[in-house]
C-alpha cells in the first residue's frame, strides 16, 4: 500500500496564516502612511475604536466557502444515515 505524501493543512492553520498575512499588510500600510505623513510634516490620525471595531474579522469569501463546505458535509452525513437506516 502506497502512502500519500500530500501535505494536509487544516482550515484552522489556513485561517491563522491568512490572518497573519492580513495583519502584516495592514502594518505595512500604517508604516507607509506614517512615512508619508512625516515627509509632509503632518501626523496620520490613529483609527478610532469605532473604526477598528467596524473592520471585519474574516474575509467574507472565506466564510462563504466554509459555510458551503459544512453544508455539503451535513448533506453527506444525512444521506449516509438514511442509507444506514434503510
């Protein structure tokens, strides 16, 4: 029997990596804004608590994909139960 060398990555790990990448991009954007403000002798305003709270925690496309995947798993599970009981 051959073993699979395919790398298996969990959704949790993918979500952590995606979040980290998003934070890095945001940090680069803040740094660029500070640099630009410093060259123009102005200070960039810090985001308010309301603005920070309004930012979504996750990508809507990723949420939709996960929802569809869980729905498909539920359908498969229901089908298997019906076949088992028959």
